[in-house]
C-alpha cells in the first residue's frame, strides 16, 4: 500500500511541486468569491460538467450513447432504454450523490460500496459487493486477445481487509497533517485501484471518489469542470502513469 507513513514520508517534492500546491490552495480560497461574482456563468458551467462527466467516465470504459440521449438522461432524468443507458444513468445518480453530499461523506468502506451500488442501480446484477474471484488488469489487442498483464490486484479473499485498512490509513494520513490533501487524495485513489475491489466499475468508482475527496478537502472545481473529461483527454499518459505507479 502507498498510503502509509513510510511511503508518504519518502515522497520528494521539487520547488515547482510545492509552488503548484500552494497556488492551488490559494485558488481554493477564492472559489466562493468567483461563484458569487458570476453566478450565471458558473451555473452554465455546472450543467456542461454534469453531462461531460457522465459521458467521459463511461466512454473511458467503452460505454457510449448519442450525445442527445446522454443530455436527456443526465439533465432530464430520463428512463434508460438499453444497457449503455443504464450504465450512464447509474453514474448520473452516483455523481449527483457526490455533488450533493460530497463534503459530508467520509472516505469509508460503506461510501465506496454505496457509490458502486448506485452505478449498478439500473442493471440486473446488484452492485456494492466486493469481487468474489481474483481479477487481472490486462491489455488487449484490437480483436480482444490479451497482449499482456498490466498488473495483478489484491486477491478476492484479501480485499475486505485491504479496503478496511485503506479507509483507516486515509484518515490517519489526514490527521497527521504533514502532507497536503492534494497529495493524500491521489495516494488513496492509487491504493484503491491497486486493490481493484470490484469485478467491474473500479475506474468509475475511482473517479467518483476523487471528486468526493476533493470536495471534502474544500476543492469544488469538479462541480464546474468535468474532471472525468480531463482524464479522458489525457488517458494515454494517465494509464501509463498509473501503471508506472
């Protein structure tokens, strides 16, 4: 696990890294002023971000639908008609939960399972359950053949214990107060992805958790700019960095 005092204590930050963290902290302090000065602009940004987040996060997993249908599903709460729309509607509901309650939600096993359950709300199989069998993260070719194994996550039998440990470690890292939350949050998400606790939906839950933890840390940027779209636009370097980590 990366979210330990030993690993976090060995992190080395350049002067540029420290300056960037400081600047982001300053922008966090100006959020309320910006939204109060131009409420109509930020309301429009919020609407666009809602659609882009549901679209990009699902498209990263190969789940697609026409843009007009995505807008209907996200903005008008339309009933889904097929499997792809069910996946998008589930993400919409989970995203609304995070936007509405993200600041109050703790990083806990129950919250993680709840988000996964929301994603699966319109699907035949229930969500919110840890993987019953081991899984591998593989790279596939155009015809679906496995080219190589990217990494092997934690085993199914060990997953519940690792998830409990992750939740406790996150709270401990924050309580120590030695590292900026913008360092602790991605460390937690990396550990979540290394465990890969669900058979499917881990990437989407990771992106929802990123948004939720940033809310808890006081960063509301994900309400107005789709973080999922940013990840999609840089997905090649994102996955390369994730594998290297």
